[in-house]
């Protein structure tokens, strides 16, 4: 008599089924940029390639983190890739392990200010399974970063739990997000959340050489205590976008986390500081295979 039993097998890495193209402008540079995402071999990870600079490559990892203020940038041998967090978030959130990012300028295009354009293309074309088993960074002991009333920590736990709190001026106020990335809910709960900024900060940021590419189409603009450019996609879209940024910044550890992240009023600098501190403490984590359930027909003999 045949019956179904549940077995576990290692998940395997994934890459893109086909090349995908995007174009737009950089949020801070305002520079036009063309970008292609290409399938990559198993075990190669996420690698940026500057096609305008003789295909110079910058792997997306903590060793290459450069500036982290209003965006997360990577630099290797003086070559820069800026505003990487939304794209990296889409890769980790949707489960893309290996990809080459060809880009012809210094900044990833902002598109609509979220990770949704990337995820929509991943959903349309699908992903390709590879033979190499997928591993996660399994957190073994707490690692924390605290500075000026801001806090972020990562703790042992199953899945990829996130507890993120923010506290801004109205109309945002205090907001909290609790969720688990391992449930597969990234595409509809996190990816659509857009970046945001306050109108009164615009002169200061422009004087710093930032937000030259900002528009109503790529960010939520807040002024006079209200959203000035349309409806929110979620009532708590602001904190969801901070979670989106967090996932992208923590991708610089090289793999998805297995554990629980708690953040209070953190930002890019603290996200990447946590990556650095975790990676330096080799006793705080280990690489572990990701297992998935599968149903196997088994014949029982009486």
C-alpha cells in the first residue's frame, strides 16, 4: 500500500532564467543608467560589473562597503557602485543567489523607489534552480550595535524574523513591523514599499550633492505634515521600506540570515555596522544548509 511521507532535502541555489534589463536615473546622482541582470554560475554570488569601466567587477559583500549615509555604496580599488540596497533586497527577498549586475554608471537606477520592478520581472520570467546546495548564515549568539539611542541586533532563531521600529515626525510617527522573510511574503508585503523623504530637507540634501534624480514618481514626498504625492501603498509603508532597506544591507553578509533581527530607529550605517561586527565574530555564526520539505510516495509492505 502506497502512502505519502514527508522528507527533507537541501534547497539548491537559484539564478535568473534569462537576462533582464532596466533603465532610469540614479536617485542621488541624477545620472542616466542602463542595467542588465544576467544569470550567473552556482556559487558565484552577486557581482556588480561596471561596463563603462572595462567590466570592472565589485562583489556585493561587506569587505567592499564604502559610504553608508543616505544610501549604501560599494567600492573596490576606487570604483564605486551607489544605492545598491533596493536591488540587493530584491535578490535576497525573492531568493536569487547568483547574478551578474551589468551597469554603465555609478548608481543603480531608482525606478519607482521600491523593489517591486525587480520582483515583478523575477515573477514574470521565473528562476532557474542550480545544483549547489543553498546555505544561510545561521546566527549562534547575539550580536548588537547601539549608538545615540539607535539600536540593531541579531539573535538566534528559526527563519528570518524581523522586528523593526521607526519614529519620525508626523505624519509618520512611531511604527513597527513584525514579520518573517522565510514565509515567502517578501514579494507582496515588502517589495512594493517606496523610499521617502521630507520636503523641508530638500535644500540641505541638494547642497550635499544628493537627490538630484528625485521625483514624485520615485519617492514618497512628505511636506507640511502630510504626503504630497498620492496615496500610500500600505498604511505603514514607511516602516516596510526600512525593512526593505535592512534586507538589502544585510545581504552584504553574502547570504540570507537565519535568525531574528531587532532594529530601533536604525539606518544604513547601523545595518552595515551589524554586518561587519557579525562577520568579524566567527563564533557568532555558521553556514548551514537550507532544508525543504518534499512528499515522497512510499510503498508499505505488510
